[in-house]
C-alpha cells in the first residue's frame, strides 16, 4: 500500500469517530427535551387536578422509560459507528 492510501484510511477513521460523537450529542438532545416535557406536563396536570396525580405519575414513568430507551439506542449506535 502506498503512503497516501494509509493516510487517507487514517483520516477517515478519525473523521468517522468525530462524526459519531457529534451524532450522539445531537441524538441526546431529543430525549433530554422529551423528559423535560413529560415531567412539566405532570406538574401542570397535578396542579390542575390533584386527584389525578397517581395516574399521571404512572404514565410519566412509563413514557420516561420509553424516551430513555431512545437515548440508550443512540449510545449503542455511537459505539457501532466507532468500531
């Protein structure tokens, strides 16, 4: 192999790792916003109807788990992209 080919492969490897890190950072924004919206809605709903607190919290924890799965999925894809 020539030196140019080796340099191009090394540059592509570093570029892919950097892009993967940027992609995971962008992917983490969505679940962060989602969790904030979920619990702000629970606080708002509890303020309007205090007797519905239990139902709202159970729904909130369920949707919180679903949103966090998206963050974990982004984390897995990050490691797959850097490998």
